[in-house]
């Protein structure tokens, strides 16, 4: 497993985009697809500083994409 730490800059249906800074450009960061059983309390919101645990398999798209297995709000 690998981790990525940054700010949530976009939230979509079953995915979030996390970037190194809150003022990220549209292609900065990594898009994480959320597993169905991955629930988070409190709910995730834009601007939170998080650490995402994911497998190291990422797409080559811009921004890259991976599957999140765990999200910790820091």
C-alpha cells in the first residue's frame, strides 16, 4: 500500500480529487475512486487535509487515478 497526503479539492459521486495544495489546478493531484464499503465519519468535504491509503496501481491519465482503501482526516 502507498499513501498520498493533501487537500480534498473536488468531490464527485464515489470519487474525490486530492491535491498537494487547496489552490490546485484542474489536473493537479490524484483522483481516488472510493470502494463501496469505504464510509467516512464525519463526511468528507472540500478543503479537508487527508491522508489516503491506496494501492500503487495508478492510471496514466491526467490527473492519475487510483482506488482509495482508507482515508484519514488529519
